[in-house]
C-alpha cells in the first residue's frame, strides 16, 4: 500500500510502499476511505512537537473494515467505521470513571515509538502516529480505536467527525459544558474552531463570538451560528470582546494553539468565566496569567479530544448530520489525492482552506 511518511521535520512527506502486519486478536485492518489534513499533524511536520521518525502521520479518518482479529466481536468486514485516537481499554481507572479519552493502559493506548504495525523494505522501524496513521491506504488498529457507523453516512464527512468535529464540538459541550443562554467566544475558526462554534450554537448559547483574521472563515462562522464576528486585524480582540459584551464572556474556547491566544482566552472572561484551551501550544512554552484574575473565580482548563466518549458521541454526531442539524458540507474545501498531501499542507498554512480531505477512492462521497 501507499503511505505518506515523515522522515524528519521541516521536510516534505514522501510517498512510500509499506504493508500492515496481520491483525492480532484485538486488532482490525481498515481500508482508508478518507483522511482529513489537521493542523495537529502540521505541528509535528514543523517540529513543534517531538515524535519518533520515520512515521506515518494522520489521525482524522474513516474507512471500511477489511479484516478482524480472532477476538474481535464489535465489527466485521464490510462495516463502515470512523477512527479515533482516543483508543481505550475500558477497564483502567479513567475508563471506568467515564473518561475513556484519558485511558491509562499503555498496552492499548500505546505511547509514541511503541507500536510495531508496519513492514517495509528499510532497516529502520516505521512508527505509528497516535495509534492510527491515517495517511495510508490501510490502517492496523486496536478494535477500540473505531466506531461503527451507518453505511449511508458519507465517509469524508465521517472523517471530519473523527478529530476536528469531536474535538471542537466536545470542547464546547463536554469540556466547557456550554449551557443555554451562555456567551461564548471561539478563538480560531479552522476545522476545530468551527466545530466548537457550531457546538456552542446547538447547545443554546445566546451569543457566539467568532474570532479569526480570515474573512472567508468568518463568513462560514456566521453561517454555522456565530452571532458576532471579530477580526484581530481591527484591534485588540480582548478589548473588542470586553466592549461588545460589557465585561467578558462566560466561555472562551481557544482553538489556535499559540501562547498569546491562550492568554487572551483567559483575559476576555467575565467574572466566573472559564477558558478552555483546545489548541496545541508549542511544546515547552508556558502561559503568563495575572494571578489576581483568579480572585473573581475565572478558570482555565485543557480539553483532550473534546473530553469524548467517542463511541457514543460520534454516533450522536452522525445522527445530527444526517438529520440536517450538524452542518459539515461547507467545511471541506477540497478533495485531494494522497500524492498531493504536501500541497494540501501548504494551502493550510496559507489559510486557504478549512479542511482538505484525502480521497482514497474507496467509496463515492
């Protein structure tokens, strides 16, 4: 099969011939149908986060089950699935406490460099990324890294649910717990930010403020439920929001992953407000926050993959899409081939797309 391999940061990905191993007792082989280009992958390409190389990146995907291990009962060949990096064991302390996205079992949620699921004609080990590696025509996964979905769900839209949608929507609904009549600011309107915005709107927020420098993304944000649009090029976004709301927002959800925007999320809060940091702030950077601001019960927290329980949450999101309530069709800026992946990341860096999706030609969308 073909796969896009990162040999070192700051270098283009290379298309290589590789194979997946035969599935173990609790593993499945997935024929990849679609994989989204996510900004998180770009962080690794640009060396902002470390990872053993060579590695097949990619973590936002959907496909069709091709083979299953001897102990697998949840899916069978032919099933359509969405993948999720929040692979879980179901028995550890966090899983049994209802937080499977934070599974502690390293035999299932294998840390970087541990998995050995690929074979190729080079001496060095080819590493798996986030227990998935979606930028390949096939994936070998633990069975608890997939959720079975209805076959009339378009798999390119399903791929978006696998990361961007569950991360953003879940950040608003699960992590921040946005409630009816809350005021919410979304910093960064890429795929994850757009999902957070849409989630806050569906949850009943009275005011959803979209913050982005890209006018095209702000237009889409308005279509998905934003009540107010803020462009930082027009002035300090914190001041704009404090003036607009007469004191700040109940929730600020940061989806860019920079030190300054994470700090701004905290600065734009109303008394008792909560800042939820979704974006991946570069490894090693620290945030600076005024300690006195905590006296008014302002809070800051992280969100990992939208605090998901993905086998429940993703099937619910699929139903929301199929019923017309979750708007995903406008998110996909273009479909590309695997061989066009480097051009896709260039378009992302230049702010030309919300999401590019690799079409592996398995199904018609």
